[in-house]
């Protein structure tokens, strides 16, 4: 029993750590979480020992005793295979890569120290941003009339999407389909957070920019968010689509002129560390796309479509299906 309780503490500690630090991995559904390049299991074990020593609760001493390094290592390997450490080659952040390279290359100790300090500050900022994001998710889960929405564009999909590319495809341009996802970060029981994916066919494409982003956010709010709800938005840093006067102006208009929502806050993720919920949803869609062949946009929509089949918490809205376009 004591052994069981100790492992339960350990499991909770590791789960909390992953929730705070890990990022969703859009590339691989077998390892859906990635850990930062600086991750070290030994350091994590030291943190665990420190935390255990800090706990001054009323639990029996025997139960509070930390597990050995061997057991910790074994437990991690057995239960947390779904987390993969980010290696230097797959690091998404240009700043991190450049600073790491500067630390490695620089012969002058002064410059090396400067690069080290810069990297530490940059990573601290990224960690703080991630903590703020996680805190918002936790808080709003307990509050009514408050929602956290994250939105982003996925990389465009080219259709037909086939496992083996016929040689003739190299001479043709395939149809481009855009996907814009808005995730409601509220966790729904046994489903998770739900993402609405807007599917935009090439013929209806509006260039990615404030006009398209605002149109889809407006559509989403109209049909999904009741008035009098306080909104918190998360997006990446792209100035073309998100961090611009038009989107901010639109939010101000909703709050001060239309008085639809009492408050709207928008947060931008730190450049290079922008992996968040929409990416994990795009990851599940793309992994099904890779396993199944897709001839046209019609196969992505509807209850049997690729979007809904990819995960229960992925739904889609097609701007217009090809059928709707045909004159009756
Ligand atoms: Zn970075």
C-alpha cells in the first residue's frame, strides 16, 4: 500500500511537470508531447527529491519517502513513453538555435557568457509564457462565463493527397486547401478540448491576413460563444494575421461599441515557442490524412470525413462545399 501511494505521488509529480513544460507534437501521434532540448531526467529527479522533502503534510514519513533513482528511471520509461525530448535538429526556435550555436562557436569567454545569459533569459520568458497559458486554462476551467480560445492556420494541404505520388503529379499543381483552427480550451469530459476547423477551398481563398482571420473568428463567436462571456485569445506572433491593428480594432469594437462581451484579452506566444493546442489537432488530422488517401475536399468533411474521423474533438466547417456551388 505504501509503495502504491509513493508511486501515485510520483505519477502526479511527473504529470504536472509534463503539463507545465511539454509542448504538443504535431508531427507524431505516438509521441504527442515533446520536451524541451534542455530536459534532463537526472535534473528532474533532483527536483522530485526537493519537492518530496518540502512536503510537510500529515502523511506518514514512510509514504513520503522518495523513490530511488533506479525506480524513478524505470517508472519514467514505462509510463511516459509518449514524451519525446526535442533534439537540436528539430528545435523550432531560431533564437534558441542561434544562441546555442553562439555558445558553441564563441572563443571569447565574454561573448560566450553573454550568449548564455541571453539564452537563459529567452528560455525563462518562454517558460513564463507557457505557465501563463497553462494557468489560464486551469482557471477558466473553474469559472463560468469565461472562455479561452486559441487559433491558428495549419500548413496548407494539397489535394489529392495520395500515399504514392504518381509521376504525373510532379508536372501539375494540386488544389490548395487551407485549414484554420479555433480551439475551445475548455476540457469536455472524455473528449478533451474541441477544435473547430475551417476548411477553405482554393477557389474561395482569401489571402491569409486580418480579413480572413477576423471573418472566421466572427463566425465562430456568433455561433459558439454566448454574449456576456469574457474572452481570452491565444495566437502566434504573426503580424500579418494576428498581431495587427485590425484584429485589435475588431475586438475593441465588440467590447466597447457592440458591448457584446465584457472583456477580451489577447496573448501572443513567444516567437519560436508557439506550439499550442491547435497544432496538436492539426497533427491528428494530418496523421489520418497520411494513413488514408484523400482525393478531394469532399472526403474531408461530414461525419465520415477525415476531419471528424481523425479525433472526436475535431469538427469542421467548410466555407462552401463544391455541391453548394452547382446551380440547381
Ligand atoms: Zn527559443
